[in-house]
């Protein structure tokens, strides 16, 4: 498995992983109509616009399998909402179910943390649905639940948890 910076031509594969991972992970947790409405084309456009924009502050790494191509990604950068406590945010980390449990998620996470630390960030925040079956991954990686909020996805109210890493140098990364 290779973890590398994403290129604009990776946008279709990243979009596929993004949509398919949502459908695999959140089936039964978020409304089916919402999952069905997810669009490869819209996600591809979103990721491509970031990757092609020279001023984009985001970071995107892909996990590339020699046989299957891009099977996961991690993305983040500045906090999506102003935050005085955490200097960066892990926006998304997704891995196709068939490739989970093999250490790839940890590799993606560690590569992202290394990049953020090299850019001068000392702390990080991540929001995740409380019912996400992989929340223990974030705890294993040294995250501590620091916040909770209610959001709406596809008309359904859900709880999100924030995991924080107050010292990226001291994390499991």
C-alpha cells in the first residue's frame, strides 16, 4: 500500500471512495434517500477544485493499492469553523470496507498528522458521527472525545462527537 499526496487526476477515485464509504458505513444510520442522492460527479468536482486551486489550504493523501488503485484517503487543513483550541482539523478519512483492518487507516492518519505537524500545527480536531462503527479507531490513535453536537443529515437529527489531539507530537502518530 502506498500513501501519497493526491493529484488532480485522483479526483474521480477519491470521489468513488468518498461516496462508497458513506454508503457502506452509514447504511441504516442516515436516511437511505440521502445516501442514494450522493453523487460521484459532485464529489469529484469538489475534490478536483481543491486540488487544482493553488491557494487551497487543504491536504489530501490517498492510499493506493497496486491491484485496486485508490482505496482510501485522508483530508484536512484549517478548522472548518473557527476554533481557538485546535489549530487544524482532519476533515475526512475514508477507507473502503474491503481494505479496513489491515493498517491502512493508521498509515493514512499518521501521514496526515506528520504533514500537519510539519506545517506548524500542534493540535487537531475531528468530527465523527457518534454511531459510526469505527469511533474506536480514533481512540486507538490517541484521540479524546472533547465535544458533542447535534446535526441534521438527510432530515434526520444525529449526534456528532469531536475527537481532539492536543499535542500532535504526543499522539499515536
